[in-house]
C-alpha cells in the first residue's frame, strides 16, 4: 500500500515504515492518493475513508547552504548561510476503507 501525502506545500510518495523530513511544524498530512492492491483511489481533494498514522521522531536541521551575491562594477559582495529546520516523521500505518 502506498499513498501520496501533502504536508504544507510539499507532496511525498510514502509507504508504511518510511521516514521523511517535512518542514518544521507541518505534521498533519492531507491524503491525496492511495494505491492498494493494484487499485488507485484519487482524492477530490482528499481520499475519503483513508487514515495515516504518523509519529514525530525529532526536529533536525538540514545541511548548510552558502548563498553569495555579487554585483559587477559596484564592488558589492555578500555571503550568507542558511540551515533549514525540519521535522523527522515516521509513517507507521496507512488504513483505507472503501465505501460502497
């Protein structure tokens, strides 16, 4: 069983047991698509009858990025750093009950 989950503005293809990094504070998923035993169910906008059990493991920092700006002929140079903050989430279970 697989599902496409939306956390904030990002979408992830997950299955039970996967660990993903999402933006800090985005821990409630929207279920956009479920694939179960070869059948695909697409949500409008969310799949009815689907539930995902997630567990928040920890808050982590991403890798450091160095951003540089340069403007020719004005001698303007600037270098700044950035480390994004993420929440590490474990997908424990995906449940889906199709309504007839």
